[in-house]
C-alpha cells in the first residue's frame, strides 16, 4: 500500500506545490548543492508564512561532522501556561 499525505496537510501545502515542483533538483549524493537548494526553498517558504504574534523563537547554530552549520529553531508560546515544544 503506497503512503499518502493527510488530506488536511495536503490542503495546507497546496499553495506551495508549484514552488516545490519547480525547485532545482540536485543529483543524488551532491549534498552541498542539495543543502543550498533546500535552504533557499525554506527561506522562500518562511517569507510567506504568517507571523504568529503570541509565539517567540530562538535560533541556535550547531556544526555537523562535515563542518556545515545547522540552525535549530526553538519555538515557545508567550502564554506562561502553554507547553514548550521544539
């Protein structure tokens, strides 16, 4: 049985499908160019994402074994009763 996307998730990402379809495809094994392409794609997607007024975020940077810097995002809701999540 093939895997399928949840219908609610599919509706949410539908506006981004043309961007994903037109994204450059790096050859398999070409990690450096694939990371560059994915970083660019996520940056474009995040520009279109609505701002959440009651959410704060912190960005931490760690280095991978190959010296590539990875950004980790930690989001918290400003409401003190809210649960923290990563």
